């Protein structure tokens, strides 16, 4: 079976989100939103209070998730989103990492 997406190249975004983003359902909301949009990858909390995420999928969907990160879950207060784009590494599905 082929995952050939002629209507849009797959890209990867590695994202760090800072602000009040832990303990406000940021990871769960990110997971649900990514799954709704057909984006693969993962999200996790970091010890320094930031959230780290990887999004892989069609460019427009991945860029949409990076934009979404600026707002995040309803209780989040996002101060900064740092995203670095690169080549996909074959993520499949979207999970919350511990």
C-alpha cells in the first residue's frame, strides 16, 4: 500500500511551546487536534515547563498545527512557539509521550 500524497509533500515540524502549558490539558488537546487533522507525531512535557511536539503530515496540515500551538488548549497561556521544519522520519499515528 502506498502513502503517495501527490497533492502535498509531507513535512516534519519539531516544536517547543513555552508558557503555562503544563497541567492545562495541552498535550491531550494537541493529540486530539492532530488526530482530527490527520497529522502524525507525538507530544510530551519537558522538565523545564515547556511542551515538545513533533508533527508530520501534509505541509498545510503541519503548518496548521504549528499555528494552533500558539493558542493550544483553552486553559493554556502560550508565550512562545519555536518550530523547526525538516524531513519526515516516518511517524505514524499521534501519541502523548510520558
